[in-house]
C-alpha cells in the first residue's frame, strides 16, 4: 500500500479565511489527512504576541469545511482538557465530519502557555502518567455505554457519552519521541504513533524501538500505524529550490528543494516504515509550491 500524504497546518499567524482555503484545497486535491496543532501561544515560543486560533474549535470548522480527508490534531495536549470534555468535543466533531476524526494526544511541552493559563506542568513522569490515564479514560468513554475510571489524575463515575461516535473505533494517536515512556505508551494503548520533524535515521531507529515495544506487549507491530510530520519548503523552479536549500541549510526532517527531492524524501520515510507523511505548512502559504507538490510529487509517491 502506498504511503498516505497529509497536511499539517498550524493555525498561527494566518487569517481564518486563508486557513479555510487551505483546508478546502487539501480536501479536494487528494490529501489523506488534515491536521492542526494545539497551542495557545506561538510555537516555538517567543513572547505570546502571535495570533493563534484554538484547536478544538478549529477542528469543528475543519470538519464542516471538508468532505473527504480524515481530520485531527497532532497533537492535543492532555493537560488542557478533562477526558470527559474532550470525549464530548471529539464525538461532536466525529458527527460533523461523518466519521473522519482522529485523536492525537501528547503529554505537553509548551511551558509559557501552561503557566499563563494555570495548567499544571509537572515532571516528565507525572505528565506521562497523566497521558496514559487520559488515553484509558478517553477510550472507555468512546467504547463503553457507562464508564467508571479511578486514576490519580482522572475519575469517571457512571459517565455516559451520547450520542455515540459515528466511528466504531475512533483512532487514538500518541505523539512524541520519548523512548522511555511515549513509545511504550503508544505500543500499549494507541492505534498510531506520530513524530514531528525526525530525520530518516531517527525515524528508523525509533520505529525499531516501537516494534520491540509492541512485541513486549504481545502486539503485532503491523497494527500500529506510524506517521511523521515534515517541514515543507519546496521550490517551483530549480533556481528557487537551490536558493531555499541554501537559506535553510540542513534539510533533515523537511521536504526541501525540487519536486524530485521531495519525492525521494517521502519515499525514504515510507521505506523506513511511515504509513503517512504529513507536510507542515507555515504561513505565508506558498500556493505555487503547494500546487506543484500536488501535481508533481503526490502522483509519484501515491
């Protein structure tokens, strides 16, 4: 099966109408997946003055704007929403999208927005524990008629989620590259794993560790989907591609240069085990390059 191509567009430094235009473009041009990110401040952090739209509301708008692509967020921060609230939000978006939503979930890393809004930013262990509990509680709410859960961070008491989601099983994807906790959590609890901006070598190494963790958990590694996000900066001419390469320098974790270089990069990640490669778009959107990607790159890799 050929690698699937997604598009990851952070809702930062962009007008909502331009973002909606990109979603419609991706949906009508064969992208398998469209994702947002979950931040209140700009990423990477600067001073908190950059405009950023909220993820869950954005996902609802994305669901209404599209008809074909699967939709989600790489990744929602588990500290920002109680699992009961998150389950209700995702169920609603699943209905708006007619069953196309996926849930990306991570332990969180952006300190300034945690401090600004009063969210707990605990030790790596505590955040990893919270992530595992959040996944377990969320899965229970999605699949059980009545949910009871007693954890250190989250509790459910005779909790119900109605209406039920459209999908029989909403995919839960764990995001991150932590070898001691994140990868074991993905192997034990998730339907997929996503890593941002990893080199091919790093992706290959982490993928092998994930296979080992699946074996330890008694799970077939083939049942865990693997995806990677790559920075997108492709030229539409040889001269522009050369200039972009020179400006950017190292091209690891990115689709940079000519269309053929983009094809080679995506195929390398596919050979390393990626079932989906998502190109990450940062404003201002380079529409000519995006059109060239659709016309020249996607047919060659799909």
